[in-house]
């Protein structure tokens, strides 16, 4: 791995840690919600979480906190991709996750 790539990954990891620290309560709550939705529906994606948060009056202090919910979260495994239907998703592809415990 090149030094430039190593530096880029290191800086990314520092940024993720900062966002998680500043939004710890939000991230932990949304991880629980993600597990709940995945148990109910079989899978979960960012659109599901954004809808739940909107319905329940929750919002992170940084929009980057959404990524911290699934980042290095051993509870979930990637199942595939789907287009985002949320306005802020702009129709982009998003990851669809399943609970690891349900994969056994």
C-alpha cells in the first residue's frame, strides 16, 4: 500500500472516530433501531433509518453520523444495494444490510 493511501485511510478513520464521538447517543440509538428493523423486515438500509428518525424527531449533529451506524458494525452483513428513495439520497445506490445473527 502506498504512503498516500495509508495516510488517506488514517485520516478517514480519524474522521469517523470524531463523528462517532460527537454523535454517540444518536449512533447507538440508531444501531438499536437498525437491529429492530432488520429483525422485522429481514434487511435494513439508510432510508429505513432516516424515515424512522424523521418520524421520531431525531437528527444527528452531523450528516456524516449516518455512515457511522453501519461502519465497522459487526452486527450487520452486506446483502446488496438499492436506490435511495429519500430526497437527500438523490436516487443514489445505498447498501442494504442484514443482521449477521440471522445469516447462520
